[in-house]
């Protein structure tokens, strides 16, 4: 991929990936074809959407299920969000967890090539 294409993809998805992983993603994209890059960035979760789910359905663990954390989702559901404490903590950490989840998924797809 060209540098311009890589810059555009990273710019479009900047809020959805971990800033500390941006350089690693750029390096992986250099050797990737355009189809692989589109696949890697196709199903990213929006940190804002996951935060809204956490605010409204966090006590049910839905936010954890969205990020593939099934065990934590079940525990949060059973404990009613840790009696509300776990839910409130998640409101402040959900953005970081969402970006880490997205970054992990992008790197998994790009490492398959």
C-alpha cells in the first residue's frame, strides 16, 4: 500500500485504535494489500457506542460481551455490575478497552498475511 493510502486509513480510524500502536499498524500496512487492509479495519467498534452501551446496559455486562470478554460479561451480569461499582469503573475505562480490542483485531488480521 502507498503511504497516502495508509495515512488515510489511519486518519479515518484514529479514534478507534490505540495511539501507542499506530506505528506498528502503519508498518504492517506497508506490506499489506488493499483488500487485507479493508478486512482489518472493517468491523471496528466505536468507543463512543461502547460507552453508551456501558452507561445504559453496563449492569447487564453487555459492554463486556461486545468486546469479546464473555467471562467478565457473565460475572458482571450475575453480580449486577459488581453492585454498580464495576459498572461505574467501566464508564471510565471503556474507551481504552475498546481501542485495545480494535488494535488487537487489526493486528491479528494483518499478521495472517
